[in-house]
């Protein structure tokens, strides 16, 4: 699956979404920077087929098909749209998502699911207090239980704190499972991840030079997609 956002924009107010282009596809993670409180959610809604842009076009596998996009892409943890209520326990969030996925959602089934994903110790913790990486992982795992889901749009994972590398690694894990993953985060997180990727590549390059004298490898920095300018849904 391949989703293309071609020069999409929304509104004219201060917090409106400026013209943005991005591509996310099966087996790959794409990171897009979006600032202000509203823009990440607006971009997430557009990228998952839940809001029509004022400008530009969104296509899935080369076609404009919003209903198909909604069925195949889950919008995860978007503020004021698909984020869980802060005072609901992780077990409560899991129970609701398991129910909507057509799975058993009784306390025993919920506990078993949490234990299987190494989240049992956080069962009774309000989701707003769950470790940021565990929150992201839990919400993504629950999202992919829904029938037909092939892609994830994860909105503002950086707002929960913790190192960007933690939620980025989780996004990479889902991409490795064949999903198309779009992460929308702030510019600071994007810069931190780009810097980290460069450090890792330099370390790897240095090691390869040490192991193979006389052969200079070529750095392969991860590509991040950025704007061209500037739970359950």
C-alpha cells in the first residue's frame, strides 16, 4: 500500500495546515514535522482519509479513495480525536479496543492480551501516566487488531515525553511487519532523529573502515519526509 499526500493544505488561519507533501508506504516509516497544537491532528486526519484537504490531493495506490483509505489506515493517538481519555486505565483502553476489533474483551482476555505484550504491570495505570513508549506500543498494537488495517498514522508521540528514539524504534518495528507507518511529530524530534541517524551511520562507517582497510563505504542516512513548506477513528 502506498499513500501519497500531494501539496495538501487546510484553512487560512494561524493554526491551519500549510501546504504539505509526503508519502508513506508498506514496510517503511515516514516522519513529517508539523508544529502548533492543531496542525499534527489536522494532517493526521487528512493522511488517514478522515478530513478532506482544501488544497492538494490524497491518493492510495494511485487513486483518490477516502473511504478505502479510512478502512485501511488507523489514526493513532491524535489529540482530541482518537487519543484515549487520560483517566482511563490501560486495561480499560485495551478492553474497548479489543471489543471494537471483534475480540474477547472481558477482564481475563484483557489481562492475557496485556501480559502477552509485556504490559501487564501497567494494567491499572491511567493511560496518561503510562510510560510514553509503552503507551505508543499499546495503542499501535491495538490499532492493528482491526480488520483490514495496513497502515498507521501516529500523531504527536513526542508530546508524551521520552526520547524520540524510543517511539521511532516502535514505528520501525511495525514497518518491519509490513505496515505503512506515518509519524507526525515536532521539528525538534525530527532534528534529534536525523542527528541520531547520522551518528549511527558515522559509527558504522568507522567500524567498516577499521574492518576493511582501504575501502571507504558510502553513508546511507535514513531519509525523512518533511513538509514542502515551512485510538479509534
